[in-house]
């Protein structure tokens, strides 16, 4: 009996993916170069208020100085302002790069243009909210605001580069001058001297999720966290404990991106931290901006996926000789950096044995790593040796700490990749018994990696709107499309929450395109030589069968390799390119080659999979439509030396049943009866 094709070569359904939301912040800060962060001051040498001279080098069309706190700022235009909605014509920002919208600005049209008006703002503070400003509204989030005119001032047509002007606000109370440092525990210390006229101070966080009050006190100064030293004794605790959760500026840190293969979105957004002076009327007055690189200096959590890559565990004992000198830590900006550790001299009880406790220098974390020491004495010796290694590493440590290089690739962010949602135009035959299968067939031929199935799937389950199971349709598309080169060479994962099918190809796009082109040329040339217009359908089938027997031989080496789990060593053996381009292949190669030639010869055919009666080995063959009926053709077995070249040729199902039985993988289950060879 001829050996079978590799079992389970087509991709299997994957379970529903779940996402663990490690971080709660919904915004990302634009990373800046890290330098020494100490005594960074806001507008040093220039005093507490800004003037037009301070903004002279910013390429502004105009600077309006000393706008009263509650006044509107006009922006005149030469067209009818009612013809363009105000919020589409003008926007107000807190920065020259136009990334942070001013939350206290409201845009309205006027008789001769538009106006930016201060509005009362609300900031979230814990479970409640605080009003910023007074009822009439006041400017209170910056000393300088940037006005971006998004349309042509003469015509009102949208422009690619907005015209930018600015206005300054002279507050009755000056802005504080900030001294910003990070202490030995990794806590940001933002200090300032008391400001004359101020009755209090607020620290605000501005992002796409709104405005939050992080700190509100009458005394100057703010520490970025009050969290005490936290002992971490398990992977779960390491993932749940955060030193700077309120200052994390990413939805997914670099480490969290290693927790799953795919995420739907990882939006980027500018985050700004402000220190406001407050007057007796609760009016925001002077405003200072905290340096934007502060989150990059603040440790947030132990990076558990990096820890695992380094062979370290908080749950399972490790060889004491591998106790680390440094551990990976996720920073508030999402990056992972290596921090030195300091060991406690005495071992502790951990995981039913001994463990080494350490503090992570520059953070408030303490870890306990179980070790495989037989007794307390050997545990003490191991900890002493690890402590000496850590002391040396501390001496050699970089400032800032070195960034960790992950071995595992980060999750794919679906919002950042091209997702195909329509059937691509392809130059090769598309197959399928349903519209859904034909859609998948075209995607496979085109080599699309991410496919939007929302137009075909019924809800978040695995069933299509036509009642077809997703994997049933996918198998048919992969099996019945020779030019897709998909059998055993494509893996598939379905993300039901996003209704996206992710396809991973074993071969590069360039290799697939070259193989498709060579296969197509060979098929067309072969059919031109062996098929003539006056041939009957039976004669065309006979010519194709005879041609395959003349050019191909069964690939016993490939079959043996797949038995040993090394089918990838013979990639062409499972594809039509095997017998047609290389002269050798297994039964799937024969059957898909037959189908490719039949397509070009004007014959309807399908590849059928199942098992041989003798021995239960997997097998593949064809059915072809001849003279108004489906008939079985098995070119692989016809190529066997112990049978004639047409022993398995144009059989009925009843005749073929003596040697084989069909499975349900090759066609949508509901449509299998359509191919009965009676």
C-alpha cells in the first residue's frame, strides 16, 4: 500500500485567546532620550511668565500676549465661518507639536471667524471629580496655548499643514519652579518652593482618557508613589503589584506584549503632567509642566516574561548557581530594564524548601526565588556567591539601567497591520462550494496574513452566517486550491473577539510567488502539449493521469521523514510543485497536481482525502466530472508497480470503497453528497 500523507497537516482550530490586562492606563507617552534626571527646571533663567520673545523660534504666525484668564481668543478668517464646523476648523493644543489637546478650550464660530473660549473642566480624583476653574471657565492648563487653524483662512478648504498661532496667559499667581529627581527607591520627587498668593497645589495627568488629579495639597511637593516595599513571592503577585500604576503611560508594556500572540490595539498618545498653583477661589493659576521623560525613569513592575526568558522563577526552584545579579523591571514608559539586586544574607522558606530573598535596587520590590538547596548551609553558600556576583554587577551597571532585549517576539498589534476584508484579485483559479470558501481561497492564493471575517461570521462563535463551521470552510479552501500552495504549509489562528483570521505561511512571500509562477507556467505548457480541442472528457482525464505517471515518482524519503516528525525537510512533497516541478511527491502532491492540470484542461475536479482500508493509512485522490457524473481517479496508486496505469481510473464510489473511505476534511460537510460518484 502506498504510504499516506502527513496526518494533521492542515492547521487545527485554536482555542479562544484571552488577554490579561496588565496595565490600566490607556495612553502612551512618546519616548524621549534618557539622560540624568536631577534638578530639571521648567523655564530656568526666564522667570515665571512667558512672552512673545520666548516663542520667537517656534514658527508661529502670531503670538497674542497676556490674555485675561476668562477671555476668548479670536481667530478671524475670510470665508463664511458657518460653512465649516468650528471643531473642524480650529483646535487648541498645549504643545507646539500639536499632540495634546487643551481640555479647557471650547471652539465656536463668530461673525468674522472662530474663537477659543475657556470652559470649566472636570478632573477625576479617585472615585470622585474636582472642578478645575470657576463656573465661567478660565484658562488653567498652560502658560502658552497653541491655536491650529486646520483650514485655509481664505477658502475654508482643509490643509495638510495647519497655520499655528499662540497666546499666553498672565496668571495672578506665578507658576512653581520644579526640581525633579528620582530617589534610591525609584520614587519621583517633584519639589518646588511655596508660591506667593497660592493657597494650594494640584498635580494633573492629561491624556486621551481625560484629566486626572494625582495630588492635591496645600503644601508644596509631590512624591510619585507612597507604596511601601512590596514582597513578591509568586509570578501572580509580580504581575499584580505596580509601583507606579497611576503614572504608567502604556496600555501594554514591552513585557505584557509577550503575554499573548495578538492584541487588538496599542494606541499611542501624548501624556502631560502639570503642577498647578491654586487660588482661594479654586481657580487654576500658574502652571508648570513636569519633564516628559520622568516616566522613563520610574520602575513599575517586575517583568515576569523577561524573568522567565532568563530561566528564573518565583514559583519553581532553580539551580542556586543561576541566582541572578540583575532582574528585569518594566518601567512606567513600558520599556524593560535590568536592575541590580541586593541579597539578604539568610535563606528563607520558599516552595517547600529554601529561597533567596533580594531587594531590587532602585525600586521598592523584594523578590524571593526558590532554590534547590538540600539544607540551610548550602543555601547560605549559594546566596553568598550570588551576592558577590550582584556586587560586581552593581559596580558595572549602566545609568540609566540597560534595556533588556527580548528573545520572544512581541504580540502583533492588529490595528497596525494590513487586514484584508475583501477577496483579492488573483491570477489563478479560485475554488469553493460556498462564497465564504471562495473568499478564503482567494486570501490563501494572495498570501494574505490577516483576514477580516466579520462579513461572514455569525457573532463571536465559530459558525459562519451560512451555517458553515469556520474550520470546515478553511479546510476546503486549503485542500481544493492547488495554486494556494497551502497543504501543510499554512498555519491558522482565529481571533473570535476581533473576527480576524491570522495566517502564517511556512514559505516567504517571494518564494511562494516564484513557486506559483513556475507551477502555473508548467501547468499551461503541459496542458498545451497533452490536451487537444477534439478530446472527450474521458480522453483528457486519461491524458492527465498518464502524464503524471510519466513525470513523477512517489517520494518515499518524504514519507519516512514525516513519520519521524521531519516533514518540513521535504516541503514540496505535499504540494503540486512536488510532482510537477521536481518529479517527486506523496499522494497529496499527485492529487493536487491532477487538480491543477484538470483546471487548465477545462475539467471539474476535487481532491478527496480519507484512509486506505488496508492498514488505515491516510491517503488522497481525486474525483472528476466526466460525462455527467463524478468518478474516482487515483494517480498515486496507478503509479504503483504492482497495478496497471488505470487500475484506479474512473471508478464509482462503490468500486472505490473496496480500497478506501472518505473523511470529511476535504469539503464542507453539507456539500459532500454533491460529489457522490454513483
